[in-house]
């Protein structure tokens, strides 16, 4: 792209880019190289999933299979019951009727 610009403009653009890059502040990492290496290793592992916890400000590392099966486990052991689709439609229509008035 720069090669397609006129010589003066490309030179000015290179100068500005160089100036911006040299003025950048060096950011000191807040974790060690070993911790960074461990994080990269965890991110590459396809058998786990890293997510934010539901409660608190924490991170959770779970086996991916367990994570995928968790909702089905909750549905099968929870206080839920399967209802007739017609019943569901009747309730939905009653709610619509009540909320539209």
C-alpha cells in the first residue's frame, strides 16, 4: 500500500509510523513466563473449557464433556416435568390474552 503512494507521502507515513512505535510504552507483564506458558497450554487443550463462574469473580476449568452434559443432567434430575404441547399452547394463549388487555 505504501509503495503505491507518492514518495513524499510514503516517507511521511513511514516517519509517523516509526514515531508512534518508538513512543509506545513497554508494558510490564503481570504474570511470570511460566504462568504465561501454562495459560497457553491450557488454551490449546481441546479437552477442557475455561469459563467464568456463575457466582463470584472466578474462573472455572471443566472437562469439556462434563460441561456439555451438565444442562441435560440438570433437566433430568431437576424439578421439571414434560408437559403436553397442547397444554403449553393453551397456557401461552391465556398469558397472551391476559397481557394484551
